[in-house]
């Protein structure tokens, strides 16, 4: 792809900040809500009812599982372990495996149109380059490649000196692409990694499976604040993301959710509820 400024040139972006405010007051604001919102926005953008959108979101004490995690041989015991540890558990509708969310983990959704004309690789790369740009004054050491031993390993693990602090997933709905990243900004990354390690130990019990689940090593996971060796708060990171978007685009706007988006959200949220019926019964 071209350089980062060319990627964002001559574009209007919609800014949605759900880090502290829940737009959907009638529904508890869980990660299922967030996945439903991103789907609704992707549909709106696909139908040219909204410009490209950047949305920020945070959820306390949540483990988001990938679809393959639901096929673990003893997943029920694993979910009960996570629940007893104080975590809400959800299976998402985008790719990847288990990740931990909490109040020190910032999620960013970059939702763009024309997904049928943009490769999956280029969408991942767009988010990777955006994170690099947002932290360019603090480090030039952010790399994208799979970190073996991390949780939810993939080609677009973001790391500094081989320690992962972020992972990217992607979901496409009609002609809209939602590129979602979690950033471990601060907090206890060792605790997060050990939690997922124990989840897989309990859910697998050393049983052989066709799918290769990760053996999580807590030394391979870290927070940005830890890796940069300086204080970095959630508010700091939120401001960096917003300023970067303003610098890279021609126009950043806010706008209320339309009746079309609210209707699509309701439908997509119900799909998430149905997907998670079995998990909900265990919590």
C-alpha cells in the first residue's frame, strides 16, 4: 500500500467513542453489543449511508473467544473457570482465538467501504500502519508478524522486540470491512496471559485436536506502557488515536446513529445472542 497519509487522504471519517459512553442505553453494553454495533456500521457504510468510521470501545473483565474455541473438547469447563475468575465470556463473529479485554485494553474498529476492492491483507496493513503512526514519537520498533507463544496468534500480531501488545481481526459484511484491534495499553499482561493459558489447559486436558490451539507463554505478552518504559494511560492512547485520525483525514465528524443503523444493530445483536446461547447457560 502507499504511505499512511496517502491511505487516509481526501476522506471524511466518522468518530464514535464508546470508551465511556453507551449509545445503546436500552441494552447492557457488553462485547456482544460492540460486535453488533460494528456490523450495523459496516452495513450502513456499505450502503453509503455513513462515511468510513473509527470507533473506540472498552469492556471490563471479558474473554472473547474465537469460533474454534467453541469446539474445544472441554470448553464448558474452561468457560466455568473463566466465569469463576470474574470474567464474562463471549464468542465473537470475527476471526481469531481467545483474547482478554479489561479497562486497560483499548479496542479500535476501523470500518471502511469498498471491501470487495480491498484485499484482506491491505485492510490489516491499514490498521498496522495507523498504530505505528499513532505511536511514532515514542517508538519505531513496532512490527507485525506472528508471535509464537502469544494468545490469539496471527500474521498481524503487533509487537515490540518480540513481545506482543496487540492483535488484529477482521470481519466483512456486504461491502463494508470492520478491522478490529485490541491494544494492551496498560495493566497486568502476565495475568491476562496466564488466564488464557489456564483456560486452554482446562479446555483441552492434553487431548489431541485437529485444530492447533496455542500454548500461551506469559513472557511473550506485554502492555505498551511496559514495553515503552514510560507511563501511558487509556486517555493518552485515546487522544493519540483521535489526533492521528484528524491529521490523516480531511474531515472528522460525529453523527447520531440513524434509524437504519439502530434497526440493523438490533438484528445483528440478536444474532450474537443466538451464537452465545450455550455459553450464556454456563455463566
